[in-house]
């Protein structure tokens, strides 16, 4: 991909949204919302020095939601012709006509909408050719193989570059859009042979390709992770402290978000129902949301409905200060939208107890004797009850020192108790998607082994 992929400008997109909203009004709609987007990218994968896949994507689309009072209909198209715009609006209108009324349906209130979206510098095009991407992936894989002769195979190395842009608008006066990018380098080496093989992986993902880790660093670290897992054994069933490595700790933060999101709350399908203003974490835990970090993966000036996003404390001193609500879920709960239609934005979990020495090695020392978890398998989370049970692998630690890798175990607990038993958070912070946290130490969980 040697040149920018966009075939339309933001101004052209704005004109399309204006045209569709006018068509909807003329049709008799009381309200409407529309989004038009396009994007393009390149994905390549290399395995054992040979190119496996080269994929170039270029797509565009329009989606419209039409309201007739509190009846709603949706339709979409990838054809930008005038005839197609009219047909798509008509399709959405006809669906709305025959849909049951929903007293919570409707656009956000005008005062909640973003009127002056700020530029958060989210587009950093990576105009990389297929040949250049192949070379980068090959370097990543070669770096993994170079670490040790015991790296015997590889599930592949990949390079992915994507850039897109969109404009959204509605009949309440909102109109906004921006361009954005996301680029990734990844590799999954395999160590050992026969029945004793172990696989691990690593990746680097950024909006700005200049901020990606080097192919050599990604390959080397992935190989070291795979090698460390060789000669894994199981352990007896026991209760012990559990340290979630930072990438998995981000998953715990994601589970928290799901449990306090509008859909789960109004359906009463969460173990954190009616917990606003209550203590759900220890007093040293803080969770903050900042949608306006320049260039960050989770940044956005407005949510999927055009509602302005805002910096806020979600958890302060362990007390839940706010949910994650869209307009619809907020109305279902008799509350106001929090600007989270589409999810959370740059969520970070911190502990006021974290010290400079609480790096990964420091967290192992803090745990003393227990289980370091580096991989989880299966879903195993019941959000209604909070029960948590997942297949795991990692390392057994004694006196703060890793002793040997372990596999074929299950870790179990209840998330309400797990959240309350967070005794430490490391400063080995890692960003995974829209979540940022260091490793998380939980006081005690059940580890089921042989």
C-alpha cells in the first residue's frame, strides 16, 4: 500500500450524511442518525521464512437509524449512489414502521452531544508496501528463531496496517468525524519438540507506526516466553496468592467494565448490580478514564452516538463512582449517558500503594510463594454470580523466585472477592487496547491441579 487509501474527503462524507438526514425527514422520520465510513489496510503473514498470506482490504459503508416516534429501524449499504441512499433510508423507515415502540429508544439529548470535537491526532498512516511488510515480519520471525535452537517452529509472524475515517451525524444537530489508524507487529514461536512443545506469542500495536516495538524486540521476547514454558508440570490443588501478569490483568479490568456496563445492569445480569457509591475494590485502588489522550488507541472526542466524552474517576479509593452507559441503557436505568456507547476509553487501574520498586521482579517478591499466571483459556466467567473458573498456565513461585512452569491447572474464585482481594498493582504497566494496568496480585484463589 504505497499511497493513502481514502477515496472520499471528510467534506464529501458530511454532504452524504446531510443528504441522508434530509431524505429521512422528507420520508416522515421524526429523527435519524447516520454514519458513513471507509478504510483500507494491508495484512501479511510469514511462516518459517515463507509468505503465507497477503491481504489488502478497502471497504466503505453507510449505516442509518431512522426513528418514527419511538419506533426504530436500521439499514446499511456500501453503494454511495443517490438511488442507493434513498433506498437505504426507505428500508430503515419501513423497518421502523413495523417495529414495536420502545419508550427508551431515541437519539441522545442535544445538550449531551459534542459540538466542537477536538483533534486527538489519531491518524498516523503507515504507507508500507507488501514487500516492506514481508521484510518486517521476516525479521520478527528470524529474531525469534535466533534466540535459541530450541525454537523449533512458528505459528507465524504478521504485520498489519490499517487506516480509516468516518463522519457521523444526526437530526439533533450533531456532525463529527475523524480519521484513525492502528498498526501491529506480532509473532507466535514454538519451543521444543514432540509432546513437549510450548507456544507463546507477543505483539506491539500502536496508532503511530514509529512507536511500534522493533521487529527484533517483539521476536526475541516472544521466543523467551515460549522457552520459559518448556518442561511445564502440574501442581496439587491448593489455595495460594495469584499474580496476574499485566496482559491478563488488563482482562480483569475488562471484566470489571462489562460488569458495570449498562446492558448488564438493566438486564440485571451482573454481580455488581446496584453498586454505585459502594466499595468494590480496596481503598488503594483507583480506576480512571481519559478519552482525550493524544494519539492513544482508546481516545475519542465523542462516543458512537456523538455524545461528548469526558475524563473521570470511575473508581476512587475503591468506591465505584460511575457506570459505563449509552443513551439507551441510561434511560433504561433512569440515569444519564456517560458517553460510553461503544465501550470504555483509555481506562487505567492504579494502586496508591505502588512504589518505584514494584516492577515485575518486585511483584514476585511481594507475592512470595504462589502462582504467576501468564495464560488463561476458556471463558469461565459467570457475570450474574461473579463465579470465575478458567484454565491457566504460568509459573510456580517460591520466596519471590520463579521455580518452574506449570500447566493443566484451573484457577477459581468469585470476582467480587477477587476485586476486594487485590493487594498490589505493579508499575510494569502495559496498554492492551483501551485498558492500561500493571500486574495484579490477588491475595488468595483456588488453584486446581492434579
